C-alpha cells in the first residue's frame, strides 16, 4: 500500500526572522513510518525541517514543508495518489496578519483595519514595550482530505491538554465525524512523556488503547492493514 | 580558554502547544564551537533543542534551553566562569502575554487591561476567525553580560534584513557601544544562503569581512585568541 504520513509541526511566519510554531518533535510520525516501512509498504513522509525522521531507506520519500499553505499545496496531489493518510502533523490554526506597537492599536478608532493590513518591514521593529499581533484562522487541512480523495483511508489526530477522558473522546469523535476520518487518535499532552504516550484510537463506536509510541504505531498499522 | 557560545533560537510559549520562535538553525554557532574545539579550547554551548550541534566530544558541554528566561538563568553563572562569550543565539525580543478572540478586543473599553491578563486555558481555543496576541518586550540578555562579568570578552551578533552596508554598520556599532561588546558580527539575511554567509566583524573602528561560515569562525577565532 502507499502510505502518506505527516509529522512535526508547521510554522507561520511573523516576519523573516520570527514565526509561530506548533511544537512537535515528529517522533510519533517517525515511529509510525518505520512500522509501515518494516512491512515493505511505500511511505511518503511530509514533515517539518526540524522534525526527527527515519533514516534514508528504500520505500521512503521525505518532503519538508514549513507553512500551512505549503502543506496544502504539497498534500493535495499526494492524497490523490495514496491509499492511506496518517495525519499526525501539528498544524497551525492561526497565521499572522499584522504586527504593530500597542500604541498604534490603542489609538486606533477602528480595530478591524488591522485584520487586512500587512507589515511592510522585513523585520518588524522592536522598540515598543508592548506589541500586538493580529492573526487569522488557517484553512482546516484535515477537512479537505476526503474532498480530494473520497477513497483514501484517513487517520486523524486530536491532541488536548489536561482534558478528562470523556471530553477527549467527545472532541475526538466530533472531529472524526466532521472530517470523515476512518479513525482518530485521541491523546492528551498531560499523558505524553519520554517513556509513555497514552492514546486511544477511536472509530465511530470502538476505542483501542495504547500506552507507548510503539503501541500506537502497532495499533494504527493493524487497523490500516486489517482489511487489505 | 573557556569559551561560552550560544546558538539556535529561543521559543516563547503562547500556550502548551504553540510558541513564537526565532528561526535559527544553529549552524554558525556549531561551526564556531568546532573551530575552538579543534584548537583544544574548552567550549560550553548553550543552544536550542532543535539546533544542530557538534558531535559529542571531549572539551564540549552542551546545555539546551527554550525561553529567554531559561537563557538568562543558564547564562548568568556561566558568564561569570568563562573568558569569552560568543552570543550567536537568535533571542526572542517579545514574549506572549495574552491571546484572545478579536471580538473581545474590539468590544473592550480599555485595551491596556490585556497587557496584564493571563490565559487560563492550557490550549487556547481556536474557534474565532481572528485572534489577537498581546506581547511584551523581553529583557535584553546581551546588555546584562558585562554587568555579570566585566572582564569577559564579548562577541555579539546583529542580523538585519535587506539593509544597506552603511545602515548595517551603524546599527551594529550602536549595539557594540550600548552593550559594551568587544566585537559585533554584522550580517544580513539577504546575504546568507547554504554556500555563502557574508558578514563583517566590527570593533569600534575596524571591519573584517568574511564570506562563509567557515571564514566567520576563523575570523572570530583569530580575534578572540589574538592577545592571549
């Protein structure tokens, strides 16, 4: 099978030196990729420059992207030519529009003007004690996948922070339904450490538990290859 | 000599999953560290988790930090026990204070209230079309160095974007004087690529040109070890 995996986190530029980053090491995506490669599947990994990656090997292609716009442009043709997408990348939900001194904002009559402004400096000045950054929502990449290829098997990821299990399942299943995922991996940052990675792989009705990144990789591998 | 080098970029947290990052690969700092290690100097490298690093070797200690606050806490005792600081790290000049929906800001009577507010959620909600992030200036790490240790030899870095040479020299020498640097490396993002890294090492009156990261490392090495 042709397996498409995303990993790492996107970065949206504020200016040429600063950006907003979704923190993700890429470790889980790497492990999932290695699980499929070990079983001779063909893997395309779309990832961030700073993410950890499997070693160069037959059957693996790696593509690096930075921004959500890059991700969409890169994924669309790949989604159309792969059997499975395992979308573990932490995708920025907001992208910078305009950054300015607090004083300019405080003295403005109309704040909506800042939602369409653009910075002209290549490196935004850093004199003021306070600055204000206006951001707008990015397109939801996961919601586009089944539009691009209704036949692809889609495994999404939902990460919460300090949620209880009920809330985690609710939010994850809501995303599963909205984005027509086949499975969603529900996990919580509070239960992720170097040794442990508690997660639940959910479909509409069932839940499968994993305790480590290796177990998550095994679980996803089993479910994806189950009906082959 | 005991050489302290900083490299990579700091990240200031917006919440537990997002941060503002100063982009820097750490490549130049790595090369400078390797130059001193090759001449049997003792090197302490303070760097970011995602930055590239020299291989583990005798004479090298590596410390990883994320935020400006981490950097200050880590650097202060080190500055007091080293002979030289080569401060090539890209340090965040602003840190997030509060992030909220645009509507909340638009309808507020007094915007200054947002400069002292704190987000209570661990992962800021992402429903609104637009959000606003308030940021405050971070302490200038470079300005503290000679207060901590007046005898340390200090090499600072100034990176501009698309400046002309005259402006670059002016801004760099201004920083040299303000922060009591012994040398400042002045460079411009427009002249940095994989093969090339145009830079000028300036003191109060003279300027030395380098065209690659290796030449920069050599130049700094020469000036630092000159009067030993």
